[in-house]
C-alpha cells in the first residue's frame, strides 16, 4: 500500500543531506521534467517580480524566491521531513520508531509540483512551486506532468493499493486508476453535512498515520476503512471513496 500525500506550501529550512541529485530520486522516468522545472525555477529567481507573479508570492515572501535560486546547492532532507503544516503535524512522522517508522518510510509518498512524485526518503531541498503555479512561457503544470506522471502512478497502482489523499489541484497533475480517494465532512446535530476545509488536512494526517503504521496490509477500500475505524475515526465507504465524518 502507498499513501499519497499532498505537499505543503510551508517547508522546513535546511537539512543535513548533500545538494540535490535528481538521479537519486525514485521514479527516474520523471527526471527529465524535474530537471527542466528546477532549471526554470532557478532562472526565474533572478527576476523577483516575475517570480512573485508566477508563484503567487508577496514581497514579504521573497525568502521563497531565494530558496528557488539555491535549488541546486541547498542542503537536502528526506521528503517526509521537508513538508510542514496541519497534515504533517497530525502525521507526526518524527515520533515514529522501529518497525512503525520503517513501515511509514515504505508506505508514504508525496505528490509534488516540482518533483512529480516523491517517496518518503527521497532527499530534496526546500522550494516553492504549487500545482497552480504558471511558469512564464510554459503550459500549466498539469499539462506538463500528466504524460509522464500518469504512467508511473498507473504502474504503482497495478502492483499495490494507492490511497490518494492529494488535494484537488495536485490530483489534477495525474489520475490514478483504482485508487482509494478520501473526503472529510462535518456533521451537524441535525444531520446536515458540510465539507471541511482547514481541518480536512488534520483528519487526513491522522488517517495517514494510521495507515502508515498499521501492522496490517490493507489491499482494498474496505480494509482501509477498517484501519481508520480501529484508529477511532468514523468512516463511510462508497465503493473506492471513503468519507471521514467528524462532528461540526
């Protein structure tokens, strides 16, 4: 089973790994576009106004542009430790030890606008590029990633279950046949339900932790739902789509 996470806009700085080497990343079929995007971001960083426009940044976020300028030379860290934010706080991978940590390293992956797909241990620098970013003179990222990324994800999905926790803009980079998708809704006392926005990430982080560490080997949506329920989550299933239901 692979649990595919969305990335986060926020990322930890620094790291103790060597500079980025694309040849060390999993899924070498993606190397060519990874290299193109890295080169484009480094070049774009020389023009702050163009960077702000393309990446949706304000002047107070120019540190993100500096990160992109240093993509080739900055230290790296494992992808699962690079990302921060609500989902990753709930996942809390740093607290895992022993067999649980090993299972998480094998099962967790991240969908990335810059790298396409990252396994948990892939060493990457801090960067700024979102799925909705539009680099100057280039098609949208979904149009660029889909021809390369969809075959890679299809190959993975043919071998093992993929639980797809990506947000909509990252799911648009590539479809995954047969994957299990997860929604989060809040239920009011009168039974009325509404979609959860911000805290959606926290609940998906809890689910990711349960799936990453379970001794079981879930191989279908029913087994994923059972794992979530054992972790204390209320889950409904409709074929390959799961809904986490939380109190409003």
